[in-house]
């Protein structure tokens, strides 16, 4: 089987750029009920609060830059695809740091930079309308409130068919900066491991879904990922015996 690498990233990869993760001290969900800000029910019941929460996070993107981990993954993608080796980057992150670093990322949980109309399905890329108190009107149908194009709890992630295809071909897999709490993404590691893929994991502490056969590299992504990318490039391009 030809070698193919799939990389799954989570909030930890952007932590070194200054963006908060979700769980743990100082995380987005600390002291907050997920149901109050990240569900379609919350949006229907209290769109002003949900909008405020996401407007702050959209505005925060203006103040941050990709870090060395994003850059290393973008460079790995260029080098592997240049060598004709399969590579897919799937991210749970809704920030745009992979994209700004030059990666082609499949944003399975949506993107902060996108707004979407629930009535006419129009989607716009807009990081200029950042007032936390002012909703954005849909220019397509006049609906008074575009929603953040984020996959909320209870909704179906984007790109699942494409992700499944990539996972089914994958011989090498790395899960970087994710706590392994949120499915279906948390299940990818076990699925590819069971199918015989070689697996690497980076995060600060061992994630929920870690197994003994995974190569676990604890530490900050900015320190660990550039070196891991070099090791993966060597592994993926090593002549077959
Ligand atoms: P979490 O906040 O659950 O987990 C972050 C992970 O990153 C943890 O395993 C940390 O140890 C690790 N971490 C923190 N700082 C790091 C650093 N500097 N370098 C490397 N690792 C670091 O975030 P996710 O797993 O991404 O969904 O969360 C998954 C989903 O849950 C999110 O996409 C979001 C959330 O609810 C939606 O909003 C739909």
C-alpha cells in the first residue's frame, strides 16, 4: 500500500500562537456550559450571547500569527505532495492559522472567518464585521442574523466522507494538540491504529484516547512538531525494503 499521512490537529497546536484551548484552566469552556454557547439550541434561545462569544473569538484572530508548528506542517505538506506522497491535514480548529501558514486544511468543525445564513444557505468570508453587539444581515435574503459557520454540538462535522476516504488509505497518522474528547475526531486514532497505521501523538498531557502502541511525544507543539515533521518526512520518503 502506498504511504499516506493524515494529520489531525486540535486547539493545542494554536496555543503557542496565544489562542486559548477549550478544556482545562483558562480554556473556552472553563466556567461555561457548552450548551449555552455552542449548540443550535443556544443560538435560537439567545443569539446575542452566542454572537458575543464568537465575535470575541473572531476578533482574537487579528492579533495572532501562525507558529512554528503550523509552519512545519505547511512545509511538510509541500514537500510530501511534491514527492507524490499522499497527505491530508484535518483540523478541529476554527481559527485560520493553518491556512495562513500555507496548509490546505479540512476544517471539520467549521471556521470563525465564515458566516452562514440559516435561511438561504449563503456563506460569506468576513473577518471585518467584528462588533460584538451588531449582527450581520444576510445580503442574499435579508435575514437579520448570519450565524458563525461553526459545527456546534449536535451538528454533523464537515467533510466526513473525504476524511473517511483519507483515513481508509492512511498508513501513518499523527494527532497533534487534541485532548481526544470530542467525537467523531477522537475516534480517528483508534480506527487507523486498528487498521495497522503507525501513529504519533503530541499534547501536553496524555490524551483520553492514547494507546501504548502510539508514539507519544509530550510537550508544546512549537517545540515538538517541527522535529516530528522532519522525522515523518524521513519515514514517508524512506526507500521501501
Ligand atoms: P482541547 O482544549 O480539548 O484540548 C487541547 C489539547 O491540547 C490538550 O490535550 C492539551 O494537552 C493540548 N495542548 C495545550 N497546549 C498545548 C501546546 N502548547 N502544545 C501542544 N499541545 C497542547 O481542544 P480540542 O481537542 O481541539 O469543538 O477540542 C476538540 C473540540 O472540542 C474543539 O474543536 C471544539 C471543542 O468543543 C467545537 O467547538 C465544535
